[in-house]
């Protein structure tokens, strides 16, 4: 990896208990100003961030293992991204591409057409968020096929809008009491090797889902199958080998649009530019956001030209979609991913994390405290599934306690999973090895909390 000079010292440094007094003051202000339905994973407030660290309002420097949920892949203040954003903002912040278009939007679309899986002719359209990209991918698939049904999977997370809530599997907190939801959504079993009776037989798991589709529907009624190649909020579930290719082949044989939701797994996160690349799966449509623009709000749908161009003029768009400042950030961020070879960096991070946590799992098991059921994932997208010792029963309380203990020591780590029992690690891909290992040592200690 080409070296990058960080603006902030890359070290953990605590000067107060967490949260500190200034963060506590802001929390009090927040209660009377911000809607209670908006949660935050940690009770500290940021004033600066760079590389692998976040600095809070009290002067504490924390190790970041969350990347703003896989967004700040190139760092939260990457100088190339910051300079590109500032330069664009100096000229104009908005004209609306649907009114007065600009070159940067076209340049981002060209780059996405080049980078995404497959060498077929493609088109792209830009939006604001991952959920918006998913909504529009479904719109495109339904219009292009003339069909209505959409197949999603257990443990899926696709967003918080009405349609994407219908696609999302987990009820609390994402769906509870927010219905009724969009119709014509059908849920099928996911390949979840740790908990699946079919284990690592991905072909059998895919055929199980296909059989259920055939029972509940007919293939000629299905507009799209949508799946995260590595599931995110559902628990960083990596389907067994053969699962995705078998589904994609079935879709291709039946005129069904195969949508890969790479909002969280895309842009080098799993050690490839896109998680689909791992098994050579070429989706018909791919949705992207999060890591696409170095922290600027941007999302996209890229796909087969015949599908994308099937939509009538005006059928796609949005006031802020492809904002020029966000496009400038995306072009700079993608350049940084290439220049720094972040796919290789992600694989290196994955080796460090997996080795450390697997060793911890073995040590805990030898002590009769086998609380780590599985360490899984790819590249810089790794999960630790926590269970009650001697069983596979999920232990969400341990996950919560471990994340809290890690924070008290200055490490930001997120939880996820259908049962809330999973620690998910999404460090910036520009984090240094020493800082990462220090965070993993603290996380290992956190798994022994009482």
C-alpha cells in the first residue's frame, strides 16, 4: 500500500472517563432538541477524525473500528477527498443534474460502469442513500420485466423507507409498528453456514430457496431477487460457496433481475472492489453507497444498459442525487482506493483481525469460556458471533457489554445481527497495523467482562 501521512496522531489517548463532561452536556442538549427515535451507538461526540482515530469534544482520541458504518474507507478526512470537496464547493454546491447538468456526474457514472462486475454495456444513475438506491433498483426491475414480485432473504437489511423496510428482515428496531409495508415482497431462507443445517453446501441452500420460490410464486411473476453478497446488519453473514452463483444462474434462466445490494460490502471493503467479485458473480443491477464518496452522501445503481434504459425519461432522479460536491468526493475517493490499493489492504486487515480473534476464541474455549461461536467475514468486514458457553445460543448481552467495555478503553466497535449478538468490525482501510492490533487486544479483553 502507498503510505499516507495522517494529520492526527494515530494513537489511543484518554484524558477523561467516557463519556466526558462535554459529551455529557451535549447529550443533555440533544434530549430536548433531537427526536428520541434517532439512536447513537456511542455517547461521545466527535470534533475530529483522521486515519484510524476519532477525537471527541473532551480531547479523547479513540480507535475507530466502525468507519461510520463502512463509510470512511479512505479515512474520515482523507486530504485528497477534502481538497476535491473544497475545490468543488468553491465553484458551486448545487445546480441539480436534472436542471443544469455537469461533468462530474458523468465521470462518476463512467467510473462505476468500469469498476462494477461484468464487461457488458452498463448505465448508472446517482442518488443520496443506500435505501434510495435499493428503491430505484426495484423500480427499474419491475418496469423492465413487467412483473411485481421481489424476493429477499432472511437476515437481510436494505434500508428504512417503506419499501426497504419490507425487504429488511429484522423487526426491532427497523420495522416495529411502522407498517403496513409495500406488498409483493417474499422472503426466502439465507445460507448461514454457522446456523444452517445445510452448512457449507451453498448449492443446496440456493436450491432450497429456489424450491420455495417455485412453491410460493411462479418464476414468471418474479421481477427481482435482491441480496447482500455479504449481509451487513443481519450479522456479516457470508453465504456458503455456490449460493450466490446458483441464484444468479436461476435468475438468468428465468428472466429475473439479480440485484446485488453492495451498499455496505462494496468499494474494497471485503478485499475485492465488490463482494460479488469473490465468486465471479455478475449482477444485473448493483446498488452502492456508504464507501463510495469518502463520507459525502452519494449512492448509485449501476446495471445492464437494456434494463437501465428501459425507464422512461423522468422516471429516475431526485433533487440532490449526484450532487456535484458528493461527486467530487467520489472521484477523489475512488482514485485513493486505487492509489493506496485498498483491496489488498483490506485483505491484510482481514488476516490480522481473523488471526487475532481466532486465537482469542481458542484461548477462551480452552478456559471453558467458549463465548465466540464464529469469527467470519472477508477483508475489512469481520464479525464475531457471541454465544452462551458450550452452545450456539445467541448472547446479545455479552455483545452489548463487550462493546461498552471496549468504548470505556477507547475503542469504538459496533454490534449487529438478527439477535444482536454480533460484534462487527469495519475499520477504516487506512488504519495502521499497530493501532489495529491494540484495538483487537482491548476487544479481546472485553470478551472476558463479567
